[in-house]
C-alpha cells in the first residue's frame, strides 16, 4: 500500500527535479513535442519509468495534484473594469473551492510571457488572461494548453484563431450605440479618441463608430480620429489639436472614461460648454463618470456579468478537461448598454 | 555528503516539531528573546545541537531554489491606495529581477490564512502583506518566516509584537492634522467616521483625532463618533443620524475618502452647504476627491513612497537573510500630508 501510494504521487515535477529540467520540458517530452530533443525525450521516459510515473495519473490534465488555484494575468489591476471583473471572478471561484492568484503584465508583452511561466510553475489549474495591447502572437499561452491547463481569454483577446475560450464585451455594438446616440442628440461633426488598432477592443469600437457614421451619411474626418494609448495626457493633447482647428467637432466619443474626463476638464478650462457646444460620451462606466459635474454619458460593460461568465465557463472546462481544446472557436459576447448622463 | 546535506536542511520547523512548540517560539528562543522562558531557551538550544541545526543555514534564506517571485496579500486590489502601492512595488521589484504574485483576502481572515499556504507552496522568495481588518492573530505568517521567507507588513500591520518588518503611514499624525485643520478653519462640533478599532489604522487615526480635540479643549461627543466598516452606505447612515439630531456637527473627519464622498453627496441632497455649514475632510487622496465638486480636502498617504520603502526593505532582507528575524522591532513610518481643497 505504502509503495502504491508513493507511485501515485510521482508527478512531472519529480521527473523535472530529478533531471534538472523545467516541468514544461518534461511535459513536452512526454507529449512527444517536436521542439524537444530526442535525447531529452529518451532521458525523460527513462526517469519516468524509474520513478514509477504513470501517464494515467495525469488523467484529466496531465497533472495529478490539483492545486485548486486559478491564475489570472491582467494589464493593470487599477483599471476599474478589471478590478470589478477580478472581484466577481474571485467570489465566484471561492464557491467552487478555488483560489485566485493575480498578476499584472503592466501592458508589457515580455512580462506577460514571463508570468505565464511563473503561473505554470506555480501549478495553477487554469488561467484567465486579458492580454497586453501589444500581444498579437499568443503562442506563450500554448504551453499551458498543452499541459491540459484551460485558458480563458477575456476583454483583450486573441485576434487569430486560438485554442482557448474567449469572453468579450460587445465592443462593436458599444461603438455603434455610443456614436448613434451622439448623432441622435444632434451632433454632426464627431471626433473619436480610440486606442491602438492592434487590439480587438479598438478595432471593434472603431468599426461600430464607422458603421453609425456611415448609416447616417456623416463625414469621417481623419484628423478627428486618434488611435493612441488612452491616457489623460494623450486625450488632452488630442483635444488641443481638435480645438486649435478652424472647424471644431460638436461630438466626441472616447474609448475609455479617462479620456472622457480629460476632455471634459479641457472643455471646462477653455470655456467650451458641455453639452451645448460639445457632447461627450466615454466607455466603461468608471465610478468617476458619475461623480464628476456634469456626470458623463458612457457605455456600461457589466464587469460582473463578464466575471460570472468566466467562472461558469472555466468550471465547465475544468469538469470536462478532455475537451479543453475543442469548445473554443465561437467567442462568448457580453452585451453593453448606454448610460445617459449630463454630457449629451 | 548526503548526510551533511540532510543536516543542512534542518530548520526551525524541525526543532519546533521535535519540541511541540511553535516555530515563532523557537525563533525567539534562538534569538534570546526576553519573553521566552530560560527553560525553553535551554531546551531549544539542546534540540538545535542534537538536530545539527546551524544558524548559518539562514544565510541564504534556508532554501536553495530561489523563484525570484514575491507574493503579496492585500484586502482588496480595487482600493486606490493599495492599487498604487502594488504598482510601485511591482515596478520596483522588476528592476531587481523579481516578479509579483498578487492575492486578495477580500478582508476575510480565513482567506488570508489560505493564501499564505498557497504562496508558501508557490515557493515565493518573500511575502508582502496588508492584513484584513479582523486579523489580530498573525501566527499564520510564522511558517513563512520560519522557512526563511521574509515578510513585510504594510498599512494594516500586526498590533502585537511580530518578527517581521512593518511599514506604515503616520496614521496618528494623519488623524491629528486632519482634526487640527478642521479646528483651525473654525469647527467647534466635530464628528468622526472611523473604521473598526481592531485595526492599527483606526486606532491611530482616532488617537490623533482625540489628541487634537483635547489640545483645543473641544468636547468629544460619543454619538458623533462611528467605528464601522467604511462603506458608502454606512457613511450615509451615520450622516442621517448626525443630521437627525438637535445639535448638528459643523466639521466631519472621515477615515477614508469613500465616506467623505458619501457625506458630501448626503449634504448636497439635504441642502447642507459645504463648507459654510459643514466642513469635510477625508483620508487617502483617492482621485475621486479631486474630481468631485466641491473637491474634497483629504490626507495624502504617498502610496508610491510606501511602495518604494517596501521594495528597498525587502531587497535588504533578501540580501541579508541572516537578519530576517532581527530588524523587526521598530516600524518604518511614512509621513502624511494635508491636501486642502474646497470642502474646508
């Protein structure tokens, strides 16, 4: 009995330790991964036999020891939307007996790559990720998937087909209803402060903006469209350009609330009357938008719904771990909603 | 060699187990702590010799495998102060090649205990913790200390003597200068919305409040003092009680900005003119306080200074791991500053 118990406890980690290789390498070797040298594969198989390692131990996800810990990588925890999603996820996971480990990529792709390694070696049972604005190659997540660790992407998600579950807000519709609302309240000259087009978020919100403009046959001025990091300073700079020109916009759609707040403050300083001379709509329903005077019209993204859907999806993946790489293709979309306040 | 290796691995935990004492007691005994009985000290030294325990083992932190990962436990990442501290810590650690894993206790002591286990088994090299409001026994952190993993507490820190480094804001002075400012601007009837007295934060801010009141010989009304969870709803309820009474306060000091915002909104709704009829001062310099109209006077806690000091201290501890259990007694205090705005 004692002996059998010992056999059952031997994991990839034990093989890794014995051979002074990373667990990821052991896993790849056992899976006959093409990037692993034949010599290494043979060493791993020998050590696996010697330690009594049994492939079946790993039945559900190549690993026998579940840690009941889920890892999460997010650009910045201080962003209101992410902080809310994280809180909902953590409360949801807790009901199922799972804990959450949170890491910030600081919007750095190198950091994001490193964090996937750290979370893998921390032996998380699953990973949730909102990617950096610069993440266009998602292959650093593959090693988790290959280790049977489900990955759920949310918000900032792979643009290419990826063998992972995707949960996102309806950004196209968000851009569309925001712009339509400006048009319906009388705007004819609409500017758009958007994020980098490398990200699905700003591609989709921009497409929604353009669709509404086209439907209402309004002209789109290229110098009224900004694709930039959505910081307070950048939004002020964009406003300066917009209001230094001969023809000024009468409507502004910003892809986050920080930019909307910066625009409102700029307008206040310059004596531009909001909403009479300029209507402003932001994105995310950050609490600051309801505290500022005038309160800012914005798009609600329902972070709690996003968080709940992530937990629900993740629990299904963990229950049916065999299908990790299948139920992947169709993204799950969370509806958005216009919150009308005093700037429109 | 094999034998020697085994000897080197004997730690305080082994001595603790052999003597059925807590690791904290063993550590104190080895450090000749005055609170440990002489008999215990002698037992510990004997067992240490018997097990071949060597003080020098602590040199590198008792563990050979460094992960270059630091764990952090915080009540809630969405609190502005903590989000800022975390960002500074992460940027600081990165310069030294360390990554940060963040966990939320959600202000639950059970969760905090569980997270110390998780971070220990994730093999973090060090731990940073801001405790829950209900953490009065800190023994769940001992197992990290006794594994040679330095622990730095900040903000919400142990009230009792603890063998870990403590970094905190000058909460006594914060409470004192906030209250003194209200008095200097003419307030005679000052209310205080504070947090639970189980926490060092609210003990110290309350002591500062009382000191200023006493110095100026102002009466302290017990029904104008609230010790409660510092939520928006609780602050509204406190305001309702304060302004339902025959004699109303003319000054209000709240121990966080959420309560100050709730109080300002309540005053606005009831037609109480701020600052003419009621002066309000909050705590933390949350960005919302400068966005709201009128902008709220508050106490700046310099989260970036707190974060920098945490990193600096942690790096010293990691470099000189011999002294993990020594440089512990005097807390490091970060100054605070009054930010005067329109509510006073």
